[in-house]
């Protein structure tokens, strides 16, 4: 048929097409507008969720490292807090010169911070405020503190190396104007840190801090509220927001859970917990109900998706699918537009789900890292860890192994994540636990999933301050007979060497320390040696044998590894399957053979009554509630503390030998009788090994927790 004779569109067909095209265009417009509104609402909800979660991460993380007891909280209110925020951390690799008294409370300290293991959001800078760990008396934790100061000179330097520190590498040389008050400064909540000799050790932690303020804040010319952040004396800047007019509330509690009045300045030092409430809102108003006309801000992070527009698009397509000409093209175009908008809404919802999932996994990894720190402290093996060399010469891998199967597992007890890391020895007392943890999804290797957190904890060995000043300390009389010998000359035990001792005869003590030197008798002058041979110390009293710094004899006895009733015993090392059998109460270690399996086993032994020893050997810390008698040959390495009297008899050609120190209280002021081939030989090496081999750790008193970067 000729195209000239083909019929055209009638007026009715054109009108129907126009009406249908109008309906389709209206539907497309409504779909476009509704999906645009949904997308905007979803975007606002995502931003709101991210704001609230950021507040829940930033504020607790920085507050966790502060110590209110030592003045880290400067000001506080229900809507604002100013405190010292830690910005970096390292350790010093030299021995700063301090003391002796009388010395200034504002000394200038020259410290070198090692370039190894520096942590923080940034590196040290000139005029940074710092805190340097103050050890004081290493025999007690009661005087542990931090010295405040300010960096006045900063330059490249080199660590001093041995014998001060095994780290001889590159570092930062800092000149610090310090504040070391003789007594606690109540006005600034600064604890005492007297400027005494050798109170800051090589390996001491040094932390940089800056005073920061978080506050509910409305910028000038703005109608919205924010959580503001101010660093030092800088200008307050919006950090999180917008929030409601009551968008930041903080409640402060003491150690008993009592709510504190933030207006009372005395309460700043009592804060143990801060509860933070953040109420955010969307930056732009959105329709709270699908299809509604009321606009308002969303104040929660709930996401609601409405699928009504998808079904409407389907009906339109069925109406137009049989039309000729322009209608089909419009329908296809409508499907493309609707598909694109639905994909955009789906993308927004997926992003919100991912944000929430990432937040959950971040918290899981944080909890796993915290668990890892606690597990390391719980599973601490003194025989293994306390004898390792100072960093950077040595480290111990986490998780720890050897005590129980649970301690060897990288999986947290609640199976929420895995952890690993290292333990580093910073000096004789302080260790650094470095733990990195991941949630289970990250550990499974799933692409695009998982989170990781890295935390640190400074811990300290609880060394007992026995106040050892002689080979034998006693309140009563001493009678040396036969070949008996008491020597205060520092000696390395027979069979031990530098692998067992970090000091070789570096100290000399008195032979005998007693209130009345006239009660000491010998058959020959050579039976007694030391500097002096006898130290008449009238300060010796009952507490000398019962209270050792902040640790009592009773608490030591209660925590002993081995508990035995009074009686006659022969002790010797035993093995089980080639390993040291620590379940045998008569196995007190193998000091005669330090390279053998029981050579590093130093138990604390408590005897509830009188003790008679028939042989062979032992090591560690021996606590005897009554008298102690040694018949024949016996060798003990470490510290012996007898509440009654000590007596040795016979021995033949083999010594009854004590390496370390003996303290005999003589509660009944009986005679200490040493006869036969008995030798009491002072040995710092034996004492140090016994102390380090028996003592567990606990977190340092303040500022020990670190979020590592």
C-alpha cells in the first residue's frame, strides 16, 4: 500500500496519547521527587549516625588516658570539660641527673627519647608539655609519680648505650624545664616527686600532652549547636554536629559510683568515671513521614525505607506497554529513571548498614585488644618474662604460653576477636605490653570487612622492699662456730655466670646487721666479712621482718606458690615429661644447675611452723613462721626470712650454703647458731633472680593505658 494512502492518527488517538503521556510524566515526577526526598533523608541519617559515633569514639578515647587523681582534669561542668590529652609517648634511653638534696624544685632535666617505639598522633615538638615517669624508691609503688615539665630545647641525639641502656641508637635530645615538688601541691593536684638522686631511670616512659577542651558550643552568627574542640589557648572550633541545645551532657562519678557536683573544684581529683550523652540532629530538615508535608530535624539514627514507589512504577508500565509511537519510549525512559533513583536509595541504605557494621566491628576489635591486655597480665610468667633482657635486646611474643592452654590461645575468651603483640622490658621494674587486636571478620580474611585496634599498657613488677643491708639481718645474738662463715661481699653463686646475672660483684653489704653488735661472737676473725663486718643498726625492730614497704609478711605468705606445714623436709628438683614439675611441693627449683628445666623456677615457699631441712637444694623466697634448722648439706639461692631463729649443724665436707640474704627475726630473741661448714654469702645476683622470678605485675598507678597508633 502506498504511504500516501496510509491513515494518520485520529484526534481521539492523539488526545489519548497526550493524556497517557501526562499521567506518565506526573508519575515520573512524583517518583523523582519522592526518591530525591528519600535520598536526602537517608544522607542526613547517615551523617547523624556518623556524628554520634564519632563523639562516642573521640571523647572516651582521650579521657581514658587521663588521670583525675593527678590533676589531669583542669575544669569540668555538665556541658564542658578541659583536661590533659596525651598526644605522643616514648621512653628515655639515658639517666637524667637529679638531686641530691637540697635541690631546686624546678630543675632542668636533659633526657634523650629513643626513636624506637614512639607512639602518638604526632611527634614531639618544641614547647610541648611532658610527663616523665618518676620511679623514686623502686621497692615501693607508693611514691611512683610523673614529673611535669616543658620542652625548651629539642635536637637530634644518640642514646647513651650500655651500661646505662642497651639502646645505643638514634634519639631526640630534650631539655625539659621540670617541676619536682618535695610535697604534693594541693593547688594544682601535683603529686610529690622530690628531686632526689636516681629517681628517674633509663627506660622511663615520657608522654607529651596538651590541654584540650570539649564543650557544647554555638559559633558566632550560627543558630546551630555543636560539640566544640579547643586545643591549648587556640580558638574553639566545631568538631561534631549539629547537635541539640542539650546535645552534650556529662555526669561525673567517684570510685563508689556517687554522682559528683562538677561545680565543686575539689571533686576534680575524685573523678573515676564520666558518662557522656550526645544528642545529635540532622543538619537539614526532612519529612519525618513518607508523603507527609511536615519538615523537621531527625534526632535519632533510625533508617526507614518506603517501597511504595516501586509498585506504582510497575502499574504504569503495564498500561503503556501496548501503545504505539511515543508512549513506549516514555515508558522505557520512566523505567530507567525509576531504576536509577531506586539504586541511589538502595546505595544510601547500604552505606548506612556498612557504617553501622564497621562501628560494631571497631568496638569488637577494641574489646578484643582490652581483653588481650588483661590476659597478658593474668598469664604473666615471672620465670620467663622477668628474666628477659631490656629492650631492644629482647621481647616476648603475645599471647603468652606455658602457664595454661588458655594463655596460649590468640582467640579472646568470648570468641569476639583475636589478638597478638609483644611485651617489652623498659627497665628493671617497668614493662610495656603492646597488643593489636582484630575482630573475627577481619581475621577470617573477608574482603572489605574487619577492624583493628592497637592498645598499650605500662605494667610494673611488684618488687618487695626487704631492706636487705647485710648477708644476715637479725634482732638477736649470733654465734659462729667451726667453719661457719658470714660474708657481705657480693658473690656470684657457684655455677652461675653472666647469663644468670646482670651484675658481677658490684655491691658489698655488711656481714651481719643487728641492733647490738656485742651479741655477735666468732671463734676466728675470718669467719665474718663485709663492709662493715657488723653493722650496729638500732632501727631494726619487729616490723623490719613483717612490713616491707607496702607489702606485709602475711600477704607474701598468703600468696606463696608452695604452702607446707612445719616439719622435716628434703627438697630437690623433679621433672615430668622432661619439663620442670611445678606441682611437686618439694620441688624448690634447681639453682645448682641453672641451665636445666627447673633452673628458672623460683617459687615462694611458706612454712607454717618450724622447719627442719635435711637436703638437697632450693631457690626463690623462703618464708618460715617459726624456727629453721639445717642438718647437713643444703644450698639455697635467694631470700630466707625466718620469724624465729636459724640454726645449722654438722655438714661434714659439704657446706650448708645460702646465696643471697637471710633475715632471722628471733621473735623469742634466741641464739642464731651457725656451726659446721655453714656459709651465709650475700649475693645480689641470687636476690635479683629470686625477686624477678617470683613477682607478677600490675598496671602502673597512673597513666599506664595508651591508645597506640
